[in-house]
C-alpha cells in the first residue's frame, strides 16, 4: 500500500501504522494498539491524541480506560476533498492578494533580479523558464538574437525544446547573426550577414525577462537571466526596430 497517499493527507508514518493497526483490531486499548503496531505506549498515546484532532480516531470510555476506534476508510476521501478545497482556496488567495502584496515589498531592482546559470543543467533551466514564462503571460511569443556558433550547443540539454514550444502554441521571431538556422513551425527568421568570426551568443527577450546565453572556454555554456520589465522592454524595442529594417 502506498503510504505517500496517507502522508499527503497529513498523516505521519507513525500515525499510518497505528491507523492500520486499529482497522485490524477494532475498538482497542492503548496497550493493545501499541502491541499490534510495535510502537511504545507513550508514543502511541501521543499519536492517538493527534489522530483524534485530525478526526481519524474516536474513543469511548470503558471504566477507567479508553477504547480507541478508527473512522471508516471512506472518511479519508472526505479528508482529501477538504485538503483539495483548502489548497485551491490558498492558490486563489496567493494569486489575488498575497503574492501581489509580497511583490510590492521588493525594491524595483536588486541582485535578486539577476540570476546566473551554468552548464547544460543551467541552460535547460533557462529554456524551460522561457516556455513557462511565455505560457503564463498574456503573450504567446518571444524574440531571439542568435549567432551561428551557439546553435549546436544551445538545445543539447533540451532536444525537445522546439517540439514543446510548438505544442504550447508559442511563436518566435529570430534574428540570426550569421548563416544557418533551421525553419520550424510558428517561427520567423531574418538574417544579419557578417564577415569574419562571430562570437557565440543567444539573447531571448520574453518580457519581463531577458536571458543571455554564451559559451565560456571549452564550449562550457553560461547564462544570465535579468528579470526587469524595463530592460526587457528596451531590448524588445531594439529587436522590433531592427526586425522592421531587415
């Protein structure tokens, strides 16, 4: 039996053991429950008190003793429904009031607005952030400056990036610096011709963020993500102006 389900309902591993013991015993004394569950009497008693509070155990007096009984397993479904309702309500409250209030506590710009990533895992995180941020924004598109040397390294850690972008209905405009680049669905591309060597660089503009990916020595990828509406807007103006001129 998957105990993770019980834990999601707020039961501790010890409470799960005691509840199962009670189901097999029926109404029982602390001594009998402790023996069946293999948990000492003191810990069993403390757990039973907490389980009473959670509503999954009841008791009835019998002389000077108490006999504890488990609620019917069907109650667990009710407990799950209550938790789901509480979580949905918490999510709504977070979205509508708490997160906006907390955001107002932040200064307009600080070091927390700039995040650094490195290696394939870091680049994968940035690419997933692009998809997630655009999906959750009012836009369904983003813009990119991309140079030829970066392309073979960019999607190495996330080869399904383009497929996932298309599945989400996200379009992209790309200004390619240098030759190359592949056409794909929901993608427009224009080129800037260059002569000589071009450094590896990729700049994604997805307001309010802007991600800059480059290669360090030995083709080791690094990235900076700037979370600033002002910076992203300025980059978008530059991109749109150049796009119209190409």
